[in-house]
């Protein structure tokens, strides 16, 4: 009987820890679109939060950022609220820093472009000066990939349309972002 109880508890705890780092539409681990900045301290009460509150005047002020670290001092997430200096604001963006956070298809910060393409529907690709932004609406995500991965003729400028076939499959993710508008 004790053996079965131990097995059941192990399965339940494994399921809980998996959800703690699961990324899906409208959710990132313990966070969802409705969470307010003032709730972060209680949600991450066992972790550390470094609060970088924007400073400066009007045009020169930076965004508020909340960096989440686990008990082993590993950086997990960087959270940016919609507006500065307002703890009743909801979250606008989350940068996924730790590879513990994964989509239900296994995509994380250590994945490459091939994994994104194979496991999620790419809605659009934006060509910027130095990067490509890959939008995946089914998980509210966008992935930033360095244009240095592209063939030389596609690296310069922003006017060229980049398609999935132009991006080498082994291109690494530079940043994994969640955007909640």
C-alpha cells in the first residue's frame, strides 16, 4: 500500500512541477494575463524578485522590469508591466530566460528555428535592422533570431521579405518573448 501511495505522490508532484514552467496561450507557469504587478511578490514568494523601476523624466525614463530568480540564483523571467510606476498594472511582456520554461511541444530558450517551425504555426516574420522577429500567436510568443544566421544577401536592410525557407534550421533563439496585448 505504501508503495502505491509513494508512486501516486511522485506522479502528482511531477505533474505540478511541469505546470510550474509550462507556456501556453495566456499563461506562463504561475502567471496569466490577468495577474497584476502587485501580485508578483506573493506568486514568487519562494523566489527572489529584483525590481528595476524606470527612472528619469518623461522621454528618458525606462520601463519597469521585474527580474525573477529561483532559490539557486538562476534568472528565470524578466517581466515588464504595461505602464510604469503602477502596481495595479497587468503584465505586457515576459522574457523567458530559463530553459525550464517550455511550450507543450517542448520549445524553450535552447531551441532552434527548426523546432519552432516544426512545433508551432508561424504567423509572420518581421525583418528588422539586426534581427528577425518570428510571431507565434498560438502561444502569444515572438522569437528574436539574429540576422547573422541568414545568407549574406538577406542580412542588409529591412525591405526584403524573409520567409521560413530563408532561415537556416539551426538558427538559435536570441530572445524568447511573450507579449500580452
